[in-house]
């Protein structure tokens, strides 16, 4: 009998990582893939990206609409509650053998809570990491403690999961799915990319800024500061992608939309570029600017510079190509200048990679189909002596 593996995805970026694992599960004769789409995938505001999942050949067995119309703390808290209720019903019907979740978002927290109470073993991807400026940090660690199988992206993160009391024989360093995507996908050429986005970008920055969710009321000041700094680099065009469904995300999106409207010859904005166009954008841009986790994981694999602004990614492992700076105009300008400096660009061409070599989904599938589920729900705390 096939082992049923249920994969939950709630955002475009998360799906871009999970794609390779989902594809391998779907092709494996010993496993049955169940896909649940939720969160931003079902929102017109964020591009109804569930359509891309279906276009890629996956059957979505459940669509769980849990996002309320608002990005306030109260709205997101209520969304989590709605998600828990809806996932409880879904799991009762689907009865998966293992639930697979990635990362640290509130949609995943809702799914994990429901699965834990439903006595479904949980496999968590990207545990043990730190994003000290975000509510995602305690969410991630909470998911780790509710999970039974752990897919870590590095030895440092593996050790941290074990430090949290998880059994070492259920914690696996498999690298990151993001690197696998880069190794496998056939990217667009520069001309194909221009055609795909209908915008002429010979020399450009890729900008992705998200709210720092543990800071109160900083989103407006932060996006204003970034846009002001970008004015210094008028020779570069800018491709913006919008924020996730985070607290105060709409503030950032509104400023970006207004800025693009006023600078239509220089700038363009997308709700979502999708995996192919986003990775192609990284391969052709001069630098990635903002505070997205992709700037620390995927971008270094292209030997491209990242200007990482503020505290959103504080605590993560970083390659030499990542330039940290504060949300201050001059700080951002200096960091961008360094990112396009020829000496710096030459230096990072030989830097070490910190997130694996690209066979992540194969390792995960082998574990998912062979790991014993006997007594796996009865967790014991592992003491480091």
C-alpha cells in the first residue's frame, strides 16, 4: 500500500522550493502525493498562484481559504484560527501518513497544529534556522517541536534542532531545495527574460522587500528609505516583486506601486514572477536588494551579490556575497555600491556555498518512504550531555 504524503503550500516562494520534492513524490511508485493549497495561493491580491500549481501538473486535493482581508495582527491571528479549523477537516478526510511542511509562516503553523492533534507524523523542512527580526522565528521553532522528522539545510541547523531536544536519528542535513531548483531548471536567456516580463532590462536590480514583523510600524519608513536610496542609481532599472501576506505588507506594496507608476520607464512590479522568471531574474540582475531569504539561499548559488537590509534575516548562515546594511539611506547606498564594485564581484566568484549541492529532494523522498512510523508520535526529549 502506498504511503500518503501530504504537502501543504501557502506562498509562491515556498511552492518554488517544494516543486522539486512534489515532483519526485508524484513520480515515486511507493508514495501517493496529496497537495493542499492555502494562504496566498488562493488570493486574487497575490495573483491566484494555485493556478500555477495546477499548470505544473499537480492535483490540488484541498484548497483551504484562510486569509482574511487584512494584514493587521488581529487579522492574521484570526486567519490562523480559521486555518486550524479547516485543516482539521481536511486531515480527517485525507488521512495522510506524513504531513510535509516547509519553513515558518503562519499558514504552516495552522496546518501543523491540526496535524499534531490529529496524530499525523510531521516532516518539517528548514528547521533550526534563525530570523530574529520576525514572528517567523518562534513559529519555526514551535513547528520543530511539533514535528517528528526534520530536514535541515546545514550541519549548524541540524545541531540546533538536536539542541532543542529532537532525536538525532530523525534529524537529517539534506541541504536546500532552492539549490536543487537552480541546478535543474533551464533558465531564460536575457532576451527571453525581457520578452517574458515585457520590459527592457539590460542593467537592473531585483528588489524584494518584506515587513520586519516583530517591529511595530516600521514598514512605511523602511520602504521610503529604500526607494530614496535607489534614486541614486538612476542608470539601473528595477524589477520589484511584492511582499508576502505579512503584517503591514500592504503598506510596502502601495509605496512600490506608486513609485512604479511615477517611474514607468525605469521600473516594473509583479505580484509574483513565478519560479522560472524569478530565478532567471537573479541570473541576469546586477544585484538582489531587500530582505528576502532567497537573497541568502538561492542568490549566492548564482555567484551574485545580495544587499540584505535590516534585521529580517538576522541569524541565518550567510555566504560572502551577502552585504548587510541598516535601513539608513547612506548605509543602503554604500552597500549597493559595494555590490556592483568589480573587485567585490571578482572575489565572490570563488566563494564557498553553505547550503548543499542540489540532491535534496532525492534524499527527502528516500527518507519519507523508508523511515519507520512505528511509535514516531511518542516523542522523547533528547538531552545533550
